[in-house]
C-alpha cells in the first residue's frame, strides 16, 4: 500500500504531539525531520520512526523521498515555507494559523495555480473528523433545522497555570498574528466553515479584542502583548448572523457553547473533547407540545484522533485525489474574518470582508 512520505519541519511542542501520525501504520510516514535546534530534532526523531535529520528545511524541500511536508514551525514561517514547498512540488499540511493575513492566503492560492495537483490543508481542521461535527454538518446541509438564522459560538477557557512559560514568538503579533485570536480562532472558524458549508460566506464583521492581563501577582500570563479575548458579530451573505466570542484567563469558569438556531429546530454542539457533553442536543417544537429536547449520541471528538486528523486527512486526500476537509479557499474566509476582526477592533467600525 502506498504511503505518503513526509518531511517534518519543526520539532517543537506540537510536532511531538503529532508524532503518532507517522508511526500509526496508516497512510503517512516521516522520512526526514528538519529543525534549526539540533537537540529538539534529536529528541523527536525516534518518535517519528527515526527519519534523517537536517538543520536546513530547504534540504527537505529538495529531497526526492518527500511527497509532502508537515510545517510545525512558528506562524511567521508558514508563508515562506508553504510557498517554497509548493514551488518544490510538495503537498503541505501547515499548522494553524495557516497564514498571518488574508493577503498571504491569496499568495498561496496564486502559487497553487501553477501546481493544481498539490493538496494543501491547515491543522485547524483537527476537530472535523468527530461524528458530532459530521452529523451537525449533515443536518445543516439537509436543512434539518430549517433555515439557519443564528449561530452563537462561545468559548471561555481558564488561566494558564502560574509559572507557565511560552516561546517568545507567541507574545509578538508580527510573529503570531495575534494572541488567542490566532491561536484558537482558526479552530473556531474552521469548525464553523465545515459545519455551515455554503452558509459560511462571511461578509461583514464588527468586533473587539482585548489583551491578557494578570489575575493575581502570581498568575501572570506569559503573553501580555497579544489579545486574550475577542468578541465579534459576523454577518454572512445568506443573512445568517454569527456571534463569536472567545475569552481566556479571567475570573470565571470555563464555558463551551455552540448554538445553531433555525426556523424548524435548534442544535447545541461542541467541537473539542468534553466528557461531560453526551452528544449533540436537538430542540424542536411539535404542534402545541412543549419544546422537545433530544440528545443525539455520536462519536464525539477525542484527543488522539483529533490531534493527528490533519495529517491523516491530507494523506487520504492525496491518495484519493480529492480536496481535504480544509482547503486554501476555507482559509481565505477564515483569514478574511481575522483581518476584519483586528481592523474592526482598531477602528471601532464594522468592516467588510474582501472576497
Ligand atoms: N503548542 C501547541 O500546543 C500547539 C498546538 C496546536 C498547534 N500549534 C501550532 O504549531 C506551530 C508550532 O508551535 P509549537 O508550540 O510546536 O512551537 P515551538 O516553538 O515549540 O516549536 C517550533 C519549532 O520550530 C523550530 N524552528 C524555528 N525556525 C525554524 C526553521 N527556520 N527551520 C526549522 N525549524 C525551525 C524551532 O526550533 C522549534 O523547535 C504554531 O503554528 C502553533 O500555533 C501549537
């Protein structure tokens, strides 16, 4: 059975979590690993199945034993590495955020015009393989909720543990794009793009962002120079309106609510592994009866499958010659929203998203 041979670029935190994708005996193997940090590469290589180690990623791109690259480097390197990989004829799985701006996504789309056979996806697609995501997507496509008019997507997560340290690139908007908006925002928007399908045609965004701040003298987040919370109203071409809110590091409990509301029914969903949530919850009125609430059990997200899904998905897309579940066109919309959010927060005006 043909396996897709990967060059892994970057041997940091996420590449260590992803190692299983290349040793689990499915469609993907790692043949070469590149990192400028030799110690990091030496530590990760055995877990990847002991590929060759190089320090210059260009050697990966020139390697004829590489079909695809997995880019696990900091975000400001995603654009040059993706463009160079495409020019070298390699498929690309890029960690999230895909790029730093929508203009950079356009550059990728333009580069792919000369190599339309290449598949490119972003690891923000981690949570799309869960049964709950697939079922929610099918219900929306089948109009099982009638005409969808409102989505409310709210994720609130706790503070980092005292003493948490993160690499400096995370605290630098020029290297990371933003803070939580670029760290978790791509997951949120990718899930919405996948589940909403053709309804996800964002047109206008009005939003705010705010930075992290210390909660106590002991509990100071490692990132103070980037956003730690965002709130946006997104208006789509179809008239669907989306409330998107994500907050981190505050005095308050976690909250994870995704609510889809249509003219014939409602659906509560979740996108991350959450043992306390048994499945999707469907709501509908039938005649004069009280609201009927039905739990729809399905395979929920789990960490192991979610983590490696982008690599599994890219390899299957290459082998089946089909589009992966996340495409550059999806990332054009996702980064259009992120650009518009930051501009709206800066100008305090609603911002139209470029096509
Ligand atoms: N840390 C997480 O939990 C997590 C989760 C999901 C996605 N991500 C994403 O994965 C990417 C990497 O994050 P991370 O946390 O693993 O970062 P990290 O800082 O731990 O690792 C990045 C690695 O890239 C290497 N690197 C830097 N420049 C390089 C170059 N020119 N050539 C080769 N290697 C180079 C560094 O030496 C380092 O080992 C980011 O886009 C991040 O958003 C991280």
